[in-house]
C-alpha cells in the first residue's frame, strides 16, 4: 500500500483514490451506501455540536472534543466514500456545481441588502 499519510496538498481525485485504497485494504470493504449515509448524518451532527458550542450559546461539557478539523475531515472522508461507491467523480461534480452557482447567483448575493448590513 502507498503511503497515504502524506501532508502535501492533494487533488480531490487523489483524495478519492486514497479513500478507496484505504477502504479496500485496511477497511476490508465499503459499508453499504445506506450505512455510509447514516455515518454522513452522524458526522454532520458532530460538526454541528462543535459549532454550537464554539460559536453558539452552548458550552462544552467535560470530556467533549473540540476538534472541528477532524470532524470536517470525517465529513470529507465519508462523502468521498459515498462518491466512490456511487460512481461520482467529485472533481467534475465540484466544477459543475461551481459553474451552476456562478450562473445562478451571479448577481443575487451582490444585490441582497441583507448581506450589506453588518
């Protein structure tokens, strides 16, 4: 197995390939898509918990982890796993999504008075 623990910048495609290599070797096999969807929801909740405590009105309880970077990486991981098992090229999907948003929102946000009031 390649050393997939490098810290140099990697592309989305490289990250997807790394997730696939890890899952099919260390992880044995992919979980079912439904299981991965449940894991995605769980990880989203963990990000929400940290955000609510860091930036909202809740406080951390003794023993709570405050590792937003790790939780966001968990979200990326399971998103890439779902993309892999469903045949989605996230590089292309991201480029298409950015193009869609740019076309749809080219003036919308600039003309939104709510965004200009602090």
